[in-house]
């Protein structure tokens, strides 16, 4: 009986966060929908009302640790049931928050583009897919390419939007796999970029779903707004998303697709597999590199706690220009420098901070 109650609280809290907080997220992300304050208020009320009918007779429909604790303080709820209820509610809220983040980031761009393209660009058909299992080994996209629901020989190109919700202050947008068709660079250069700072790379091989299509000889592009220190953490939440940035990136991709609507089928070209030449290393500084940085060196976007960089005194924004005896000019040279060390080694790292060169001892 208790498991049934806890399941009800999990579902109820999930629905409250998804429906109530989700309406607020969507209202902020897509103001043109007209949800507004009234719509958000109604969304919270309706989610509570629906859950009261659905699970009220099962668990009492608390949906909130404060309600559970308040009932216990008022001697209307058994003390031994408080912790299980609170755990079920917190887990339900966290799961709903994760779903909202997915909706409000890459998938939001996908939905926005599908809406914008409806009724336009009638020379082509467009298939929108949200793949799962990407970080487990491109499971979703790999399965689709091996078991396609359409004729892949008729596919002109594939556009991958993998993490486009964190456009930074520099408006830096990475576009990977530009070498998979000789047409890409010319087309991209002729699009009005609305102050976007484009950072391109040619290889069609990468740790995201476009790789599955590239391996089927299909021209691909991968759009990416950069890694961040909240990646794979509970702090990676909806309030961190740059909603205006999503609009800017989506508008750019929309312009690209519109230009391609008038083009003939793109020619596919093989690219050099840059991953095969990536140096192998067994130690790290414990930092999140800024992949959008195109200056000299490796700029730090975040520093992990209790790792070598933090213990040495490195800060987010520092630019590593030398590690040991190796000059660091970009990510590749940074990884090469790391490959020279093993756990237990000590060396010196030189960084640029606010125009000043600083030296710190590092213990791996």
C-alpha cells in the first residue's frame, strides 16, 4: 500500500512541476504563444486539480514536502511516512525538471523550426527526430540509420542540434562537419548571422548523432553552443538556458534550410577523422574547457572542486598558454601536453588572467 502511495506522490509531483513550472518555462521561451501570467497561474491550478482527482484518494495528493511536513506538525500525518513521501516528491520534481530542460534546450529549437517551416519550403519534405541514447553510443541515431523509415538515398542532408541552449555573451556558435559537402562553407558564409560568431570545423566524425548519418554518406552539420560546468549536474536547469539565444540559433538554421530548399542535392565528401589523431591522456586539470574560444591557448570555462586546477588556484576565464614544457595554443596542443603526464606527476602551468601571465604549480 505504501509503495502505491509513494508512486502516486512521484507522479503527482512530476505532473505539477512539468505542467506548472513547464508552462512558465514555455511562456518565457516562446512569448508569442501568449501564455502569460494568467496562463501560468491556471496551469498550476489545473495540474493540482487533476492530481487531486487522480491520486487524492491514494496518497492524499500532497505534491510538496512543505505540505507533508505541515500535516505532520499538525498531527494529521504519521511521522514515519514523512521521509518516504518527501523522497518520492523530490525525485518526481527532479525527473520533471530534467524533462523540462530537454524540452527547453535542443528539442525546443527542433519544435520551433518545425513550426516555422510548416507551409514553407515546399520543394522538400522535412523529418524531425529527437534521438535517445546519444551518450550511450549514439544508440538512437545509429538504430535509425540501420533501420530507416525512409529511403536514406533520398536524404539530402542532416542537421544536428546538440546543446544549443547556452549561447554565450560572445554569441559564439560552433558549426561542425562543414567538410562533409563542398557546398557548406559557401552557403554558410552567405547567411546573415545576426552578430553570431561562427566557429567551424570540418570533420564529420564527432560524439553526437550527426556521425551516424555521416557514416551513411550523407552531408551533415552539427550546431553547438558549447560545453559548460553544469553539464550532467542537477544545476543544469531551465533557468540557465539562454532563450533569446535559442531564437537566434534557430533563426540562423531556418535561413540555412530555406537557402537549401532551392538547391540541388548536395554532394557528399569524406573528411579526415580528427578523433583518430587526438592525443590519449590519463590525467586532467579538472576543468571544463571553453570550446567556443578561438584565441591562442585553452580558456577555462569552469573549475571542478577538489581537482588539480582548483587546488592550484586556477579560475574560470583563465587561459592556459603553457603546461610543463609544452606551449598550449589550442585544444589539441592542450591534450598533447596532458598526454605527457601521469598520475602523481608535478609540473607548472602558465595562464593569462586579465592580461597578466601567472604561474602555478600543478600536482596531478
